C-alpha cells in the first residue's frame, strides 16, 4: 500500500463521518471539540492528562476549554493534589449537549450499518479492528466461538490446503475431512458433541471438534491452526476447550487419530497427557505414513 492509498482512504473516511463539516453532526462544535467532550464525559480530568490522551497542542486545548467555559459546558478548578494543575469537568449543561451529539453519532452510524448485510457488518468491524491493531502495534488477540453457518466449508478447505502444502497430502485427505465434517453436521448430538472456531481480527484461523464415539469415549478431530496465527497459544487453548467439554459431557476417555511427524500437534497432545496406543504404517493420502491413535483417560489427565 502506498502513501497515496492511505491518504485516499483518510479522505474517504473523513467525508463519511462528516469531519469536514463546519459543525460536527449538525452541532456548533467541531469533531475535535466533540472528542474533548467525550473524554470529559467519563469524569473529571486534569488538563495535562486530557491533553496527553488527545494528543492536542496545549494552546489549542486551552482555546477549546475557554469556549466551553463561555458556553457553560465545563468548569475548571485547581487540583486538590497540585494547585498548579487544573481539573476540568462537564457541567450539567455540558452533559446534555454531549448526550445530544453522542445520540446523533449513534444514529448516523446505525444508518451506515443499516445498508449492510450481517456478514458485511462483521467483515467491516473486523477490518476496523485490524487497522487499529496494525497502526497501534497492539498485540494480536484471538477468541473462540461456536460453529456457525459456513464454518464447515472453511474447515474442509483449510485442512486441504494446509496438509497439501505442509505434508504433501493429495485430495483424498480433503475428501476424508469433508466426510468427517458432513457426518458431524448430519449426526450432531447436542450436549455430547461440540466444535469451536478460533478467530483473529474477525477471521477464522483455527478449529477443533469433539465428537461422540460411544457413551464413554469422545474423539478429538480436525484440530487446525493457520501458520499466521501460530505462537499465540491458540492450539493449546483449542485442545483445552475440547477436553473441558468432554469432561463436562461425562466422557471418561478421549481419542484422536493422526499421523506421525506432526511435531507441533504431538507436543500439544503429549503436554496434556495423550499417549500413542496404536501405530502402524499405511499408504494414505498419496504417501506412506505412520498412522497413530492417541488416547487420554480423563480421570488420569496430567495437571497443567
């Protein structure tokens, strides 16, 4: 992305939010002045702290506060801790003005969102969060959520792509994942089976399924974490979520099937107490592999 691209987006954004209007949201106050009100709506603030949080020039902020005082919107008093510093707070009239402008802002945003489908709203908010994270350098965060419409297709697609690129598996692996996903959807047992998707910046980056085998045994299936999201602890969290659910659902044992050589997955399984109970060479997915069954007795799970 070039400087021109960023500047073009900034022009678009300021036009959409009305930042170039003489009065923000048809009020007599500019966008910056409304932003000062927003900060003060949270409670009294010392002027230097207010200036720092807004990144404003001291003289500019002083002029804004001076106008607010003349309009009866704020009061300034010496700080009890340091008389050289002033505490600023909104008056009753100031709170009324802010509430009116803030309500208009909510209405304008609602109007923008009304024209978007739910999926588009989700994509918009996710993009906004990503922009904020990238520009502020904030650490990447993730969330786990239950399965929703469209997720099974994503799980099948990403398993096919990832295992082809990282393990050299052919399309028969993707076909197997598609069968497992289809069986889960068709035969799902509420309360005894569950699935989770991990998201970063609103985009799916991981998955895990807990599937019933019989009344005593559950199977951990389709664990995946995208390369770009590795290192955040997502894999361990997905495994923990699956095992916690299995325990709550009353299972005594959890099994999983995998192939030897997947070091990251093996580390996760060993860490929580899984052990290999069966292993044999097979010709699968266009390759010679060591097929393995791992198992964990929940009553004997290692403390973490």
